[in-house]
């Protein structure tokens, strides 16, 4: 969860941050299926 605060410091828009969170979740979920 530390990654989320780090991305906020960069200054991403809420939309970009939401997209980033979505893809990181998808990546983590897909890695569990392997």
C-alpha cells in the first residue's frame, strides 16, 4: 500500500491513479492464477 502514497507524490490525476491501481490489481490477481 506504500506504492499508492508514492504515486500520489508524483502528482498523478485521480483518473490515472485509479487506472494504475486497477492494472496493478489485475496483474496481482493474474499472477495468482498461474
